[in-house]
């Protein structure tokens, strides 16, 4: 499945946690973080876990629709 870019995106700021950036990205796209992650095919119950452990496949799934790849 090819994901289309999100309608709006925001750049991560230096030293920002991944969960914080995901919250900003979801907010600017008028959805919850869980909805955003489900849309791009990531099933995670607590997005803050990304601040401690995230695999490259998940990062790629996030980067493409966020226009960071």
C-alpha cells in the first residue's frame, strides 16, 4: 500500500521527543495521535513508547506521509 502525504506537516524541532512531534503532527491534521498512527499502519497503544524504542520500519512508515523522507 502506498501512503499519500498528509495534508499538513510540521518539522520536528531539535531535541523534541518523537511522541511530542507526533502530537503536533496529529493536531495540525485535526486528529488524535492514535488515529494518525492507525492511518499510516502502526498499531501502538501508547505512542510515548516511541520515545524509548522504535524500529526503522515504523520510522519509515511515519516519515513518508509526514514528507520527511
